[in-house]
């Protein structure tokens, strides 16, 4: 299907984690790959990425690596690459133990090609990926969150895992995020935004994967000025510690606050699939709920935006995971 794409649209995606991965997987199958640009976050502070960033002063490679994996053209290639990328070198001794092989490969390519993002370009060539993958900023930054009670949480991983803190208060919501220093936009990202037909903010962790892209001033300004259709994909479920009890309007309100451009959003994509009560009960036991689509409040926040309801989710029984269906989500976006 990659050789005969149904669509030929210039698509720029923002996000991180599994949400952007699934979106890109669908776009890879349905859209001309050379017209896809995946913009990855550059503020990851945990695990192998965080250690490499601290010790070597490189950009955290994790999000870009997931984008590259999603965009690899051959299924067997992706399967082998995923096992290789995810190998944590647990059977070796010394400082390399526990590091992701995929992260180490990206860092070495950066070193060989003498550039914070040149390693990504080399990796795209190595795996025959025709799409573009690039970090949103080349500046080393830390993400900071502030809660309603005035608590500050420094570092993407600490924000992401705040629910594990013994003093975690579910009612103490995140009210603000910011970087500890100014993040300069990657000039190539600005160029891609200017040429885009559609700009898509993928589903993902709202405060640690999605909204931080809009903290890069030049990127936010380029998105606002762009003539591209702007699409925001709503999450399927809430996340403990970040979006507890959020309705669709809460997600949208946070997005619009950081975009700061009334009337700019064109489409909000929401899931219309029905889930069995047994599945919902399991999620509720884990502190998660399906995101309720409160249309009236959405229309008050952004009257011009069109709410697109589509059955874009799938439930994986064996893994007990609710995820966006790559092809259904990509189709919904490409048909807008």
C-alpha cells in the first residue's frame, strides 16, 4: 500500500509516545510517506534518554526513535527494529547496562554526523524511511509543572509519574507548564509548518507530550499563521496525575490556552466507539475514565471548530489496552 497511497497531503504531526506512534502508523499506510513530517518532543528526562541527555548533553532520542519505528515501510523490518531498539542491554556490565540500544544508536549517529539532529536524518536513511522526523527544538530544556496548590514538579518523568508519589493529591490539578529556559524552534520545523496542508496534534499525555510543543514560541506562532487545517485529536481516556476527571472541554480548554489564538482550531476528533461495561470498570479501578464529550461546553470554547465523531478506537483484549486504531484515525484526518 505504501507504493500506492490513497492520499497525497502534506501532514505535520506533533505529539509523543504511543498516541503519535499509532497516528503515524496509519498515515504511513494511507498517505504518501515523503509528505509526512513527525515533530518529536525534546524534553524527555527519564530512563535511558534522561541519562544520555545528562551525561552527554544530547537531545533525548526516545520520541524521535518511536516516530522512526512507526514510519518504517516494511512490517518485518519494524518487528526486528523494535526488538533491537527496545533491547535494554541488561546482560552487559558497566555504564551501558540498562540503556536502550535504539537510544545509543541515535546518539552515536549524532556524534558521527556532528549534529543534534543529523543523527536522526542518518537513521531515516539507514531504515529507508521517506518521511521526515525532527525534534521541535534543539535547545536543552526541562519541563516544569505547577499545581493548584503551588507545588512545582521539575522534569517530564516526574510529572508523568507524579501519581506514584506517596503524597499525591488527586485534587491538586496541574494548572501550568513551562520550560526552565527559552526553547528555540528547530528552523526546519517552521519550514514544514509553512508548507503543510494539515497540522495534527496527536493524542497523548496532555501536559507532558502534547502541550509542551506550544511552549516553543516560534512554533506556536507558525501554527497560528499557517493556512493549514489545524486538527486536535482528543484522548480516549483520562490519565491519573495529569487529567483526572477531565472531560473533552477540559482537554480543549488547556489546548486553546497554550495555542492562544481564538478561532484557529478547525477540527476536534473524538471517538464514538462504545465499550463494554466490564472494560470501563477495569479502567475505573486503575483511576482512568473514558473522556466524556460535553459538546455544549466545547462549542462555547471554540464555536468555529467542527467536532468530528468517528469510531477511531480499538480494544486489545490480551494486553488490556485501549488505543486509537491507526488506519481509522488516519482516514478520519485525511478525509477532512
